[in-house]
C-alpha cells in the first residue's frame, strides 16, 4: 500500500489503495464442483465440462424449475456455507444443490448481470437469484431452507447463471468476478 505524507507539521498519514487492493474479493477459486444424477445432495467431482445447458454430468429431477439456458449453472459461496455452518446448519458444499462452490469472492458482488470467469475457458453471467425449495431442507436446522431466500435474507441466496462461453473447469481454477459497470 502506498502512503502519502502530509506536509511537515501534519502528523496524519493518508493511505491509498493499490489497484490490486481495490480488486480484492473479485478473484477467488473454484472450491468444489458438484453434480448428481438428479436431486440433492450433489457430490463433488474434480473436473467438469460446462455447456450452454450446464455441467454435462449433472441432471435435475425437476426440469420445470431447474436447468435450461437461464438456469444452466447454480453457484454458491463457500464463505456463506461456512457462516451457515456456524449458525448450526448441517449444510455442505453441494447439499444445497449448487453446481459450483466459489471461495474468496465477496458474495455481495454476485448479483444478476455479474460475470464470473471460471478458469481460462468458462464464462458465466448471473441470470437470477434462486428460490430455495424443500428438497434442500436437510441442509438446514429444522428444515428451514428459507434461510437462503433472497427475499427474506438478502445476500444469502445461491444464483443461477447462463453460460456465455463453454469449456472445462476444475477444482482450484481461478475465478474472476466482474460487473457490467466495471
């Protein structure tokens, strides 16, 4: 961090953030890739191919409310999962149905319109917040799955993303988050 000294006789120092510091929490890693043959929990795998319709090895039981090009990939934050665990919820990566669990990203930056680059190939764009349903109730104390409802608890929801660029992702890949405004 650069520092600027005030003129002689003024003791206060003013700190300026470097470009890297301004970008804090916009980069992270793929902590977990999660798939199932339908439903939850989704189990962790190391590598996945991502198409415009989602992860090739993943399936949904309810295709009316899940999947499709506007809900191709469900994404969530490992930091939010850990905070929920701190509240006593038995949630784990994949048990709330997310396909990709990110670590190191400021989850408050992840809103509709945000773009998420996974590794070197895959580019997602957040399409919407998810609406939690009873199928994930086992991840919450007393089945209170609404704990991750955007309407009731803003900033705690998973998100659905459309796929702008297909490719392969793997655990440990770099993640970069950017908004359309900068």
